[in-house]
């Protein structure tokens, strides 16, 4: 580790300086997802600081969602995924763009009656059934989110026959079915994780999450969009973020 000297006259507590140093090391790729940070004893020895200072710094880095503590291993750097709006991309495409390995674990696949919101999005009724697909989304084998997708198997019956153990649903739609994804309408909000979601994501109850609801449309005749997927995704709020480019109206 590069040895640095903290400015004890700056008015900034040393534990905050150490936390910023560790955050910078992670951001610059010195420590990658899955790497173990130096132990408390190593930091105490290298920087000549107290154990309390180290623990306070680790607490700040952990609260920022950059690391997790594992019994017997130490402080582990976690995967972090961020998406860029208004680019329409799948979770798998975003993970690959960041140089990570996307993954998916199938949690459920069945045909069910449509909830009201899905029925409205598909322009159907709650008496209609569609395919419900539930998946745990992974980045470098780290759970990042849970996606509950409703697929418009009424309009597109072929959706009932596909293999959803594959990673990218958008690739299935575009490459296997030969459809063109046209656009999507998305709502994003902050929320608190449910007990079920906390268990699947491996996070604490009452943790912050980002909840995203998206309706995706494929190209129809006369440039009309046909809804093919209604998905609600919950992301670990400490490991997933969104970048938005904004333009000022003239």
C-alpha cells in the first residue's frame, strides 16, 4: 500500500481522511470487487493511527456501499453498478459496459392473472393471464437486484416457449425473436427493502433500495409501440446508482 501522511491540522478528522483515501483507492481500481482491504492491524501499523480511527473510517466506507464485512475474511470490496439515462439498456448491457460479468438466477416462472398496473400497461384486463418471470440479477456473482417481469405472452405466445435462464431478456427479444425494441417508459423511486427482498439480496432489513418500474415497447406497424414487458426491479441502494444528463430548456 502507498503510505500517505494525513494532515492533522486541516480540521478534517483523520478517520474521514482515511475513509476518503480508501474510497479513492477503490474508485481508481486499486481495489476491485472481491478484493480484501488491508486489515485494521495493517492500517494501524502503516498509518500510525488508532483502532478507533480505522473502525470509524471503515464505517464510512461501508455506509457508502463500497464494502461489506465478512467474518473470517475481512472487509470486501463489493460490485457497484450504475446506469446512464436516457440510454435504454438492459441490466446485462450496463454490467458489461462497466467491465463486470452479468449473471441471473431464475427464482420463478409461471403464468398468472395480471395485477391492475400490468393490465393497464398491456391494455388488457385483470382477467387476462401473462407470463411472470422472477430473477435475481447479479454482477460478478454479487446480488444487485430482483426483477419481476411480466411478459406479454397474450400478444406474443412464443414468449411461453423460451429459455429464461439466459442472462439478457433484451437479447432474447431482439436476437431470438427478431423484434426491435422501440422505447420504454420508466418510473424510479427510493424505497425500503421488504423482508423477502432483503433475504434474496443479502442486505439488512430496512435498507434503502431503488425501485424501478419499466414498460418496454417493441416496434409495431406504422411506428406504433407494442408493450412486451412490464418489470419491477428493486436494486440495492448502496450498490446501484443512476447517472442522468440534463439539458436546460431555452
